[in-house]
């Protein structure tokens, strides 16, 4: 499930640290990383429209140089690497390349951005999560910023340090659950299971939680389980902060088109508003 | 009903001003952002302040030319002024959506000409439109010349990188100030011409505020999207080009003629390239400018003409 990863990058400040943190997925089966840079056609258009000089060949050259640094690092960690530069609409290109390369996971980083910027531009990550059928691991930049200053190798145990698995017992959640043993292999040792109750009886939910708890303990996790009342997305976000989880794992209901636009799914909201990294499984 | 038209005119004008701010963020801040001098927030904030100052203090001549110099002010009823601004706003929105290049100066002026033709108003072809046409053709040429001279000068001065970066910041502030002086008046010119806003200082200030908001809201993410290594320009060319652009448009503003900041920077970067022996600007871009002149003129003139005819028939207003 982690054997081949697509990592689209814009060479932002935290792009390289995130990539470094991914090497610990090796013990969870990671073999190959596809590095992708998309020359954003809208950005090119705007730069040209603003009268600024744009030299595509030069951009490709600079990109290649930057990718070499990433490439060397990954190769020294015995991972296969493929680099790709394409151009077009960023979200579409990422989704397309993920399909062409037949990867099993897309990893992206996400800034905490200004609301106004979201309104006018939207985020690439949100677009990818909405459009791609693949699981997406979204690494939140400021989670890393908190531990910045320490050794970069620290990213590794930190990203998978404490997993919060939010389940609503649906098939989507079940699919997400399959990733838990792999995360154990990647270094995760603590797990928090959360179910936000909207319906069903308390006893029934507690029974399910207990069974799940035992299942994870068998793998080797230190587990706590919690049954909470309230609005799912808000409770999950609050609980992740309260428990200081490093990663939220959850399934994603592909809501209908209209409903998806109007209210968004729980996972979309968690992705948007939580300051924790999120692994969304469809 | 008149109040309705006045409100419509103000809203459309403000929207148009807002698009001016976002439209030209790259042209006045792109070089400094590309040289990694500013982060995005600082860049757009400085731009907003400088543009507001430029608009308040030095946009008066442009406001007078566009608001009162193309058709006589007695022809400028609130309804007609509303149509002009509505047209400018709509054409900008559609062109942005279709990703067609536009020049806001030509768009605003020909929105007025279009309505002027529809109402049989005498248009100041010789007195105003001819100098405007000369300004528009001259903008990239003068920009090129000044860009060449400034880049040569800056290149000859051997100063530390740190000082040159400070000079580039200054150049971008000057360009932002010029944007305010030269372009923000377009959004408020008919407010002044129709007598809704009587003070030039106040009109300039209003124009400056919306341009500043445009830069801070839509301009900022657009510039951010351009990213750091899409625009690659060495510092001497960046300084020379930005000063060349700003000076060209500033002279035009003092004379009272609005022009395109984008076309000024294309010329100036071309000039900088000539000075450094680098080909920054492709011939294709020059062709696009020429096409742009005609598209902006003809499209906005036509749509303004018909928009007036349609609305005047629908609402029975004049």
C-alpha cells in the first residue's frame, strides 16, 4: 500500500524535510518515489500577462537541478526514484500522473493559509483529495515547524508517532484501518481510536471500540479508545490536538458533487482545519 | 431611479478598480518577488500603500482626462456613467476568465467612447484620443528605451548586492506609486465626471483604496502562484526594467494619459535584455501586445455601445 509514492513538489521551504520523513515508510514497504514538478499553466499565463519574462527551458533546467538534490538523498537511502516534469493544470496533472505511474499513495504538504487566499485560489491539496481515487497523505507544515531546530531525522518518528484513527464503522473507515499495521511498521507505536456518536446505541459502539482496541493491541500498539458526542469534524480536530496526535487517519466518503461542494465531507473539513497531518483513504 | 444608477456606477467602478489592483500586482512587484527580496505578504502590503499614495496625490490629471476629456461632462448622466463602468467591469471579468490579455486603460477609455457613440456625443478625437493613442503606442517603446538606459547605468555601478536589492525595493515602490497615479483614476473617473464625487483628492483616494484591496486580495495569491522560480531575472535588469516601466507610466500620468503597466514592463524588460545582451522578450509577446491594443479597443467599444442601447431600451433611461 506504500510501495510506490507520488510526491508532487514546488520546492517550498518544507518540501525536502517532508520527503526525508517519507523514507521511514521503507519498513512499511516503500520501494519507489516518483518526484513530480508541474509547471503551472495558470502561473505562466499570469506571469506573461504581467509582462514578466518566462523561459520554460530555463524553468526546466532549474527544476532539474533542484530535483538532483532530492534524487541523491533518496538514492543514498536505497530507494528507486523517478523524476518527472510536466505542464498543465496542477491538480489535474497530479491526478493524471498518479494514474499513469500506478502509485499507491500521493503525498502533499499544505500551508495553513489565509482564508482570503483560499477563497480566490483554493489549494492544490484539496483539489487532489477531491479528484483522486487514491489515498492522500497530507503533511501539515507547521507540525514540522514545531519540531524544527532538532535533527531533520527526527521528522520520521514524529510523523507517525501517535496515530488518531477516526472511524464511523463504514466501509471507508474499514479501508483506512488496513493502513494501521503498515504504520506500525513505519514506526507508529501509539494509537488513539475515536468514534463520534451520531446514532446507534452506546453499548453497541463501545463493544465495537473494545474489539478494535484489542485488535490493535495485538499488533503491538499502545491504544486508547474514545466514544464522543458532537459534530464529527470538530470533535476529531479537537481530540487530535488534545491527545497531541501526529497523524489523523480516516476514510473519505465520496459525497455527491453538489453536496461535496456545499458542505464538504468530514474528512475535507478535518484536512482543512486541523493542524495535524492527515492520511485520507478513499 | 437616479440613485439606483449612481449606486450601480459606484459598485461597477469599484469592482473595476479592484481588478486593476490584482491585474497589475505582477507587473509592479513581480521582479522583487522573483528576486526573493520580499515575502508575498510584505510585497503586496508595500504595493498597496504606495499605490494608495500615488492614487490620492497624483491621479488627478488622469481622472480629469478620462472623466471629463473624452466626452463633454454635460453628456455624462449617472445612467451613462453606470453603463461605462459596468462595461469595463464585465469585459475585464470575461477576459480574465477567457485568459485574454487586456489593458485596463484602453478598456476604460473605449467604454466611454462606445457609450459616447451610442448617444451621439461629440468625442474629443483630436484633443484627447489622439494623444492617448500616441501614449499607448509609445508606452512599450519609451519603456524599452528607458529600460535600456537604466539597466546600462545600474550595470555600470559596482555596488554590493545588498545595496542593489534595496534599490530594487525602491524601484518597486515607485512602480506601485505609479500604478496608483496612472491607473487607479480609471475606476473613479466617471464618478468625478458625472459630478457624483466633486473632489479630485477624494476620487483619487477612493480609486487608491480599491486598487490596494485588489492587490491584497486577488493579486497576492496570483503572485504567489507564479512561484519563485518562474520569473528569472538578474538584479541589474530587474532594477533597470522596473525603473524604466515606472518612469514611462509616471510621465504619462503627469500628462494625464493612462496606459498599461504591463505593456510598459514588457518594453522595459526588452530594453533591459538589450542592455545585458539577453533575449528576455520573445517576438510572440510583442505580437500579443499589438493584438491586445486592438482587442481591448474594439471589444470594449462595441460592447459599451450595445450595452447602452440594450439597457437604455430596457429601462427607458438616458
